[in-house]
């Protein structure tokens, strides 16, 4: 009779923890600067690679690494050339000899490969900074860990371990087995925020849900006659379009589609592609049925249980889902505990009564002890005359959600 599976033995857990602490203890003063540049580089792929992660990488030959620490961090970032071509040396004013790259498209090379190709023979003996753990499996591209080893990289500094079950420490293990020094956890909180939608998708199988709301200070989203254009000004609406561009799908309720006939497309200045990459128009999703002549077509129509709908969208590769209306849909997602981030644009205006449409329609907390409480993520951001406030659930609220 075989022994029952006891899971990971305590001695194995202890060894894993010791290995993790040792990797984090290996951080050096210059690591934060170079990782900042990798983070900066990753933003260039933000809008064009999902469901893959938007990752940045920098190859730094040994003689360059210590000289970089002499530069002020903001100057180094601002001079790193956000508009430079694929696989590039650092721009004038930065330490020479560094090579950067970001993930390319939905099926192109990963960030590490782009940076290694740019570095060529200079990668031998260099340090690689990468925001997310290199993969160790064959997918759309060959394993990045193999390429790192073959290039002769001496040390790899990783921001986060990849939670994807196909990776999940395998890349780190392969690098260490080949004698490559690995340091982890450098600027991990910053990278966790940058990759929050990807991390949520890989851990839950569902999209990261962003609920966008625009209201007056007294919490009203439309007048009694149904008019709502525009509560907020140009800058706030432009920021909302950036949220759309960051999302893989936008969902609106059938009632909003009938009342407002929104196109749910992205409208941004053309030069933004230089910083964040080209915009891929999000999939339009209607909760219910859209009329045949609605501007939202072509769209995906969903109905039924919201959790099941999110499961389906996650299987379709939707990493970030933006909810854009209306008040009943907002209520249903909120009440079900399915929102990962609330983005609220507040205008310095008042309807001054209780007959205008509120942010949510539907039953709310029956007692003060039942009030949903999250936390502010960052400071309120002024946008022209308006302000943007971001709320995220607390850990205990997340655990109670479905």
C-alpha cells in the first residue's frame, strides 16, 4: 500500500524559504536603478501583448552596472529613450553599453530575448534585470531561461516570480542549476502593481475587473431626464480612454447600450503609442442583448451568473475587463464582490437632490456595520477641474468575494 501524500515536508518548506531569503539578500545598491529602467521599458508593451505579461528587461555588462548608480534615478529613467527602436542601447546621457527590451506583441519574442539580441556578445558575463521570472517551457516562443544561460549571463535580477503554473519558479530553478546567480524581489511591490491584471488572471483564471464611475460630488451620474454628457471634463474623459486602452474588454449593460448607444472604442492622441505601444481595440461586451443597429457591434453578448461570465472571459484571454455602465450593472458586480479596482471620477458639481441617478441602483448595506470598506490606492489625482480616486478592496473584503 502506497504512503499517503503528505504534501511538502517541513524540511522542504524550510529549504525553499531559505533559498528565497538568500536570493533576496543578494540585492545590490545599483539593482533598484536598473530594475526601474526595466519597469519603465515594460510600459511600452502594456497595450499590445495580453494575455501575455508586459515585461521589461535590461542587459547590463559588469563595467556599466556600478557607474549607473552615480546617476540620479529620475534622470536615468527619463533619458532611457521611451521612443527608441526595438532592442536598443541606452540613449545619450545614460551609462553606455546597456541594452533594453520589452515583450513584443501577442506572439513575438519576450523582453529578455529582445535585450539579449541587442546586447549580442556583450551579454556574456553581464547582469540581466527582468521584471518577471524568465520562462522555462516551450510556448509561443522557446524557453527564455535557456537563452539566458546560452548567452553567458552571469547574474539575473528578477522582480517577481511568475505565478503562471507553467513557470512558477521553474525558470529560477533552471538558472540556478546552470550556475547563474539569481536575485529576486527587487522593487517587487512596484512590479506587482504594474502587473496586477496579469497576476490576477493567472491566479484566478478571471479578468482583473475595473469598475469605472463618473459622478458629481453628491454621487449622481445622470440627470432625472437621463442626460449625462458630460459630467466630467476633457482631461478626465481622456484618462478614461486610457483605461479603455489598458483593458482587453469593455462591458456595458444592455440598458446603457439602449439609452446611450455608446461605441465603446478607444480615442487617444497618436503619440501615446510611442510610450505604451499601439492600441489594440478592446472587445466590446454587452450584459444582455444589444439592438441590431447598436454602435457597440461587433460585440460579445453575455448573460446569467456574473462569476461564470468572468470565467468565460478569462478563458478567452481577457486579462483586464473594464465595466462602463450602468448603475444596475455596477451594483451587481460590486454586490457580488467581483470588482478589483474602482476608478471614480468626481466633478465639482452638485445635482442637489435625490431624483438624479446614483452610482449604484439596487439594495445596499442595511447597517453601518455592513458598509463595504476598501482602501484608497494612492492620492486623488487632479484631472483638470475634476479628480480621480482609486479604491481597491482590503484583503478581508477580497476573501469574502466570489
